[in-house]
């Protein structure tokens, strides 16, 4: 019988918070059980194992980043929307490195299943970047390329910063603003 107050959403939220603290690669079912003050077998009533937990954390993170970007870009277009989205994405990655790490390299269990929560969450997340790109004159034929470019720039900068990968003397905030301005110029030139 499942413990009162413990359900899949609670287990996943606790797993996501713990992944942010200790890193996704250090998150184990045993550590999560300890955090929730239950025995490890109790977790298997709510998630089927480590892979299922990571997958559910990825879905949570993709939905959270979609909410963060979607909220940030409300009422903005063009460069202002681009800057708001880039800042929201970067803040999410820096504040939630473990749960964001869960989103990298995951593939849907069945790519043809439109109801797969991972596919739905990924589409929501990409939809926020697509909304940003609507402020530019990008043809549908180039939209996938533009989406990949925008996500790559945001992901690359944020993950490098989170890993302390910027050792140069230039101010990181100035570099980020430079990246946004460069991206805006490139998108307007399309």
C-alpha cells in the first residue's frame, strides 16, 4: 500500500529537487528514498525505476522551462522576446541544473505516440522558441534550422556557464547580451 501523502508527482518533484542539489548523475533511488523518509522499495509503487524517474523529471523540466519562457515573452516580440526567452532559459538552467540535465539526450519511448508526455512537453518547450521566432521574417522552410540555432545558442551558453566553462576576463553578462544582439542581427538578416 502506498504511503499516505506520497504519489508519483511528489516523488518526481523530490527527485528533481534532489537532482538539482546533487547532480542528475548522483541521483539514486536510495538517496531519494532517504530524502522522502521511506524505504527504497516504496518508491517503486510510484515510479518503475531510475530510468522512469529521470524521464519524468525531464517531462517536468521541459514543462517548467516552457512555462518560464512563455511567461517571460508575454507581450514582447522581436529582439525583446528573444532577450526575454534567452534570459528565462538561462536562469532555468542555472537554477535547476539537475532537472535540466535530465532533458538532454532523451528520446521518446515511441516517437509515433503523440500522447507520450515527453513528446508533449518537448513540443511545448519548442513552441515557446517558435513564438519568439514569429517576431522575425523566417520562412517555414527555415524554421527548423532557426529553432535548432536558437536552442543551441541558449543551451550552449547556459550549460557552459553552469559548468564554470567561462574562464576569460570578459564579463559573462556582457557576453550574454552580445550573444543576444548577434542572434537578433542574424535573425533579422534572414
